[in-house]
C-alpha cells in the first residue's frame, strides 16, 4: 500500500529527485536517454518504493523501445538504490520497483491527435479562403430581391399607365357619343319644327283656296 503519512511522502519525493538527477549522469545508458521519472510512491512501512517512469519521445511508443528501457532500469537497480541510500541519508533504503506509466503516453497520443486536427482545420480554412465560386457567392442576396421588387413596381406603373390611357380613350368615346346624340336630337327637333311649319302652310293654302 502506498504511503499516506508525511514521512513516506517526503521519502518518495527525495527518491524521485535522486533518481531523476543521477540516472543520466551516472548510468550513461543510451536506452535511458528518453526516460523520465513521473512519480514515486513509498509504502507506509518504507520497505518498497514504486518508481513510475515513461518515455517522452515518440519512439517510446514502440514496444521494443519500452522493453529496452525497462531492461536498462532493471540492470541499474542496484546502482540506483545505492545512490538513493547515499544521497538521501536513509538508514534503510527501500526496494525499487520500476513501473511503466501509461498516462503520459496516452496524453501524448491525445496531443498528437489534437495537433493533427488543428493542422487540418487550418488547411481547410486556407482552402476556403482561396476557393472561388462558380457563379455568385450568394445568389440569394438581398440586392437581387430589391431589384426584382423594383422591376415589379415598373411593371405595375406601366399597367396603371395603360389603364389610364384606356380610361381616357373610353371617356373620349363617351363624350363623342354624347355630342353626337345631342346633335341628332337637335336635328330631330329642327325636323319637327319644319314639319309643323309645312303643315301650317298647307292649312293656310287650303283656306285660301276655299
């Protein structure tokens, strides 16, 4: 069980600092060049120290690289424990257990996915900026609608003008017919008067003959 008391936590931090600072300078092993100590947990009885490590480089994703680094740590177990005992000043140095930490690896994979997604988004955005429309960018834009309404208004105005002309012509025709009917009625009255005059003349002529 991992330590929960302050002394175990203090020893864990001390072991992590000693291993991380001396692993490269004292071991000189190329297999450990990309190895990073992520965390150390010490049991309450201070007998075991679990050392969590990972490889930060992308090559660490390969199973072969991980196995070689794990072998190098197991081979350096004795030397690293001696360094911890000497530099930490512990009367009893805990046994070191090296455990590969999966979390940073998964975090790197997620980061790679995000980087790829961002790069793709930038490429798509750039492609959209450079793209050209085959006809108009927005065939349904409002100016076209306004023009259409204006054209309809023009047609409406022209229709009204045509209606006005037709109305004027019909009124003119009605006026002409009215004048003509008045003239005809006047002619009828004149004819009637002439008829009456001729009738009177006939009567006078008849009386004179008698």
